[in-house]
C-alpha cells in the first residue's frame, strides 16, 4: 500500500451523499483534415467527488474538520466509500461468490487479485480492487463457494490466498464490498456557519489515489 495511508474510512453517511464519479484523461488532437486523434493519458480511471453535498447537519461539519485535521489535510490518504460503485455486484444486489472472475487455476498458483470487470469481450476493463471490506469477501471455484476458513484475504492489497491451489482450468470467482484510497484535493476547508445554515454547502473535494 502507498506511503502516508491511514486505514480509516471517511464518514460513510457523508460519502453516500457525495456527488462525483469516474474520470478518464483523454488527449484529443484535432487534425487539419477535420479528423482527430485521441490518446489515453492514463491506463486507469480515477474517481473524484465533492463530499460537501453529503453534509446534512452541523455535527457533520465537526466530523469533517476532525477528519481533515487528523489526515493533515491532503497529506494522508484514507478509505473512501464510492456511493455509486462499491460492490462486486450491482448497487441494488448483495455480493455473491460468482460475481467477478479473478483468475484461472493452473494447479500451482493459490493467490489471486480481487478485480471488477466492466464491459465484456476484448474491450472489457479490468479494475484491480485493493481495499476490500473485511469480512465481505466470498470466493468460489468452478461455481462451488468456499468456506471462510478455506481462504484468506489481505484487506490492504486485495490479494486472496486459497488454502490449496485450484486445478488447472478452474475458474476462480469472488464477490465483495470495497473502498477506494483517496485524499482531500484541497489544502484548506472553506466553511461558513451562516452560509451552511442558509443552505449553501461548502465544497469538500476528494480524489482517488494509487500506490
């Protein structure tokens, strides 16, 4: 895991009211012919949020100020629950052991990286999941769910280690809840009690970070 990371979750009730989502960096170069060239600047998507919209009461402000101070502003990263994408399943469904394919057995390897697949076929995007929620991971091999004592999960890397290497060709799947690593994307919080009471929500920018 990255340096300067605190394994603590941003207040979940506030994050669930945040606005934002995924970001892709694409460089678009217009040509004299009218065509354009598009270059993908980053291989991974990044998520940005404004948690200010999740504030509902003055007590929420106190939580945010304390959390901001304890993280030393933007210095320490932390766990953040993406309100729109934090399950191996759909948002309205509970995670199941066959939600996501995380590997194919070769008869020797017993460790597999949690991942979530977006789309299908050759153009599918495989996103590694490195911060699963403890106790939420379910694993199956060829459709047969394993007992909890048949595997272990590193909650700081998302690596799943099975008690025995699955046979060659076996499909290893998993279901889980997960957080992302994020930090405050500002060096200061602009808060006014009079504005808050009048319904003006302060901006609290948060950005996903990678190791």
